[in-house]
C-alpha cells in the first residue's frame, strides 16, 4: 500500500569497547547480520564471556519463529537460534555463501533449483538435520492454516508444497513455476524448523506453543525445553516475563564452531537480551556496566555526545529505516474514492479522485517540521515504503511532495470538494498523476486514526 515516510538513512549501535572488539564489520547491522557468533570479545572480558544486549522493545513480542512474527525484537533472539540454508557474506558484495546448504544450482530452465545440504548438523536436542526439515519448513510456511505473513509470498514464488521435492536425505529440489532471480538471496534465507518437534502440533496451535511463546515446556528427544530449538550457534535457555529478558547459551556442537573459534570468534558463552524502552536509561545502563550493547532502534544519532570512552563507543552505518503512515486502500475516500464528490458524480473517476485526495493529504504533512521539532533533526523526508536511499536501484531523482497548503486545496478541489481554490489544469493533473504512478509517491493518513511519533 502507499505510504508517507520519514527515512532514517543512518543508524547507530553503541557498545562497551572493554567487552566487544569494535570492528564495525563485527557489530554492523545488528541483529540481522552478522550474528552474535561472529562478534569478538575483548581479551579483557574473556573471563566473563557473557554479554547483555539492551533493546527498545519486549521479546517475545509475537513469537520465536519468523513465520509467525514480524517483530524486530523477536529477531534479536531467534535470529541466533536458527540457521539458514544460505547467508550473506558481507555488505559490499552482498554475496550469498553456504549455511545449512553446502551448494545450490539451477537447471537450464532457470526454474529447477537443486540444493545440497550439509551433513552432520545437529539440532539443539541432538537430532540430525535432514532434507525432511527443509521440506517441512517451507510446506508449513505456505499452509493457509498457519496463516504466516510470508505464506502468500512463498507460495507465489515456489508455487506450493508440491513443488518442493526431497531427493534424498541431503538433497532438496525446488521446482518453481517461473524463474526467480533472487531465489538464493530470498528463498534460501529463511530459518529451518525441526520437523520432529513441530510435526504433530496443529498449525493453529503453533503461536501458543511453548516453542514459540517461551512460556511452559515441552519434551524433545528425551529432554525438556522451553522456547525454540534450532541448529544455530546459540540455544534458547530461559525467558523471564518479569523483566522481559531472554537468555541464550552457546551451542558447543554448532556445525561451524571450529571455524569460528579458529578466527577468534564464538567466545561469547551467554547472551542476555533485556528490555529498556527509552534511550536515556539505556545509555545510563551502558555507562554503569549493566549492559554491553544498545541496539540501533534507540536512534542515538542526536545523543552521540553522551557516549564516551572508556565505557562506550559506537559505529554508524547506512540503514534502511523508516517511520510510515499507511493508508487503507479500501477506504471509500482515501482508497476507492467512491465517497468523494467526484466519485459519486462519476463512478468511473472514483479512483482518480482518491488519488487527488491522497496527493492533497501528502502536501498537508509538514515532514521537515516534524523532523526538526519532534525528531531533533534526525531523519529526512522519504519517498515511500519500501524505497529508501539504500534500496537497490534507488532513483535519486525521486522527491517527496512539498508542504504546500494551496496545492493541497487545489487537489481536493479536483476531487470535487469546495475549498475555495480552483483545481489544477487538466494537463497538470495528467502529468501529476503520471509522476505519482512512476514515483509511487502518495500520502498516507487514515480517517479516524491518530498516529504518534515517539522520541526514544
């Protein structure tokens, strides 16, 4: 759907340099990449190999599976518990390198992908990872009973469970209905779930199961667990609902442990993720040694002067961050336009009228004033979700609509409203509409809804 955005093209991760080595490539883009197993401890912290990470939101928020959770804060935890068939190598080449898959290839038809799996990989309960887990994971994600937020997308690309074939215990074949250029980057980037744990749990019960909620317990392979089981570098250990904190412990049987240790990594034994909502107490906790890292969602760009060595330092990086106002495209005025004066007068022009209303509302949003007065100068007017300056193929000529009350009134007049201002010329509207179609720039407020931008 169209949206009006404020873009955050720089993000900051603050940390204690006496605990973590500050190579930006090792702290960069937390929590998505690289994972905590890649981080290096300062030698002075080796005697207490525990790090405490503070984040601005609670976890679990929606759950511990990326197939049922859209929460960044959940990803902080489960992103280190699971593993992926392919992983990103770096942020310069964006190459994908083997993870749970050792290799992949595509047939001459560009639709048939063969994925070879790593042998000898163990889940946290000791059960071996095989092709059955891969087929089970993607089948579940596409099942309508699970109602996963990624189910429709995966079904569109893969075509359905019948298009995933187990060739043998360590080979899976994806028979796509159409070529998909980003198969490795996207499809192989989903976490793999343990079939032996979840296969007898009805899809409608996944969200309430202790595997996902981290409350209560279940048994697997003769052991008692709470929270998720994966093949990743860290095992889920405990969730404290009183403090909304989660504890992970290093999985010493991790398939890539030897390589990581040889590089001086994987030295962190325990990871504690705590919830501190606002930035000022989070900075204080970092200064007092109560936490070792503050996640990027504190948006510390305007508070860098308060982070001082020896207790604190930070890294910055180009980021994909936005705040958005979204519009309901089924709304009779903002979306379909059937209740606009022009839409009532001529139903064939209802969609056109709705576009004028969205354009008008966009001109009524003082983006820069919001940035200057509410966000302390941090951020820049965005074009629309999901297009930012770090989006591949971003067109730098695209510009957000200006704050212009007269233009807003004129556009509302074009939609049939009496604003006391004449509508733009027909030629202008045709050119303006084409610009919108090309740039995908429209406003995004919803009638009857109030949005708040909160400082951290």
